[in-house]
């Protein structure tokens, strides 16, 4: 049955012009289903989850005070539609609140401020020390947009067209869409990370507990959680969107005790800045996988 569910999800995605990877795993039984789980892809904003864990690990070790104030002066950070990235005036937030903004509304500027405190090489090295070789952090969030702007002269409609074209040819005009240069990961690596976070098997229990709490504040409900809304279910997750990339990772927890970690990493094979049908397909995949893996 699990193979049939995975094959059905793959067929549905293919019919929509979507390439991608999918993995769902019951955290307690180890049963899973998916496809293309070891294919590396650019992470977009999903990279904020391992970044948050590294910052929280530093906090748990007493190296950072979560109340430490950090001032943001626009337009110093990455662009974005929400959070500090959309601010027009200087603002000061605590490190703990930067983490909340980064994970709840996917605030790119907040992420780059945190990378001022814990630089990219340190985040990448900490992941390697935690035995996460298939997760790589290689650049700031701002670099994604800078590379796209450099390739298309600030015409992001053209950047989207280039991303879709390059997806078909395998030759990447935009460097941060190339897994060889981008912050990248696999569905398998991301689900394993979530599994370890939910089981307190990585970093410090204080850090993993806080990451679980913060991921519960995600405000976006148009992908993974769209088909998993019920009083008996809780969802903690993180989206990632950039040009033709539409990702989400997260954990569904039921009152019955079932806990399922999921990763859906998609690349559209058609030009569309908005694709609600792809978002819905991710939600349907999550629901079908969760139902198949409930013990």
C-alpha cells in the first residue's frame, strides 16, 4: 500500500508538470514512503530550519542570550514580503524574536541578521559535526536574490523563465539554483533532521524543544497543512519558495500519538509565479502519506 501511495503522488505531480522529491516517515515506527529521496535540491527558505537549530544550540550552550538586541536598518537584508524584510524604518529585536520572525513568516532579513551572529561556514560545519552530510548551508538569503538579479537585470519575471528553462536543460544560469553551489539538501536528510529534532537526538534538548515550538507558529497554510486541518492534529513546519521552487517540511502530530515527519521539495516545469494547484498537490500528498503511515 505504501508503495502505491508514493507512486500515486509521483504520478499526480508529474501530471502537473512538477519534478520533485517526497518523503514521509512515522517518527516512532520508522515506516516511510516516498520517492527521489536522495536527490539534492536548493533549499530556499527551508534552510532556515537548520540555521535556527544552530542558533538555538548556541543559546542552549550559554553563548548567546536570546534577549540580546539586534538592530536592523533597511535595506540591509534580503528582500521579502513579510517581517523585517518589508520594513522601511530601523527596528530593534531580540535574537529570540528574530528566530520567531524567521520561522513564522519566513523573514529573510531576520535570517541574514542571524547569519551575522552565526556565519554561514559555522552553520555548515555544525551540521557536519551533527552527521548531516546531505544538508549544506552555503550562502546568505540575500545571495539568492543577488544571483537572480545579476542573471536577469532585476527582471524577476525573466528570472522565473530562466529557472524553468534551466530545469529542463540541467544548466543553471542562476548560481543559487544549482545544487553544486546552493544551500541544498535532500528529502531524506530533511526528514532525518526533523526526526532527530522531535526525538531530542541532536543538539541540546532545550534547543530542539524551542525549535519545535517556533515551527508551530508558521502562518502559511497553503501547502502541507492545507489537507491536514483538524482539531485532533497539530502541525509544525517551514515553507521554502524561490522562483520555480515550492518546498515544505514539517511534522504532523495527532492526539492519538502518531507523529509523521514530511518533506516535499518541488520544482515546477512551467512558468508560474503563483501555482495553487501545485500547493494543493503538496497538501494532498501529505494527507495521503499521513493516513498511510498512521499506526
